[in-house]
C-alpha cells in the first residue's frame, strides 16, 4: 500500500519488541508522513496513546485508559475503551 493513502497506523506494543514499537516504528511512520499514529499498550493495563503528526514528529493528543470511554475525533470519530481491545 502506498503510504500516501494511509491516514492511521495502530501499533500493538508486544513484549519482545517494546523499543521497536515505541521508538523506531513511529519514526518510520512520521518519515512516511502518516498523519495519525495510535499505540496500544497492554502493560500494566490497556491504554491507547493517540498522536498526530506535527512538524515531522508525533505529538500525543490523548490517552484512552481502560475502563473509561474516550472520544477520539481524528482521523474519524470513535468512542473507545481500551479494555475491550484485549484478548479474553
């Protein structure tokens, strides 16, 4: 897929690749000018970190915590509770 067509990347942080998922991959996505980046963390509890591209780097705009519904407006409106994103 052409990066110009991508509006959002969602990264699921895995225990074996934390540094790659948190540090390296966001740099690649920013370099590709993908406007929205969400990172789903699982430890110690599920949380979704929402970021938008500003001046070539991602800036956190919201954090959705497990057990609470958070409204995210961009790149599309969605109400989300990260607790529902984990494997039961």
